[in-house]
């Protein structure tokens, strides 16, 4: 399963659990307009950390936080790639 599909799946699960209506999940959707409150986003980040074994928000080098859903997904894609590279060089 791709990172993008994993993120979307988790958002849809959170939407079902919170019974919130969300706009269509497009790459240009601004996260602040997504209908997810801060608690829902924290839950999303926690679940993604459990899935990918990484939290790019704590491990980033002062990078700007993502604004859109597409940026959020790329943020995770880049973090997972970097994590894979780091783990290969560690051994």
C-alpha cells in the first residue's frame, strides 16, 4: 500500500469515527479547511507514526509544516525515504 493511500485510509477512518463530514480529499485541500480538528490531526499523526515508524514533525530540520493534503503526503513520503536511507547506512 502506498504512503498516499495509507494517509487517505487513516483520514477516512478518523472521519468515520468522528462522524464528521469532510470535503473531497484532494492534493490541494488546505488542512485547516479539511474538517479535521487538532485532536483528529494528532490522532492521524500518531497512527501514521505507528504505521511508518517515524514522526516527520519531530524529526524534521525546521522544515515548514505542510499546508495542503498533498504537501502532508509528500512530507511523509520524504520522511520515509530518508528513514530508509538512514537505516541502510546505519548497518
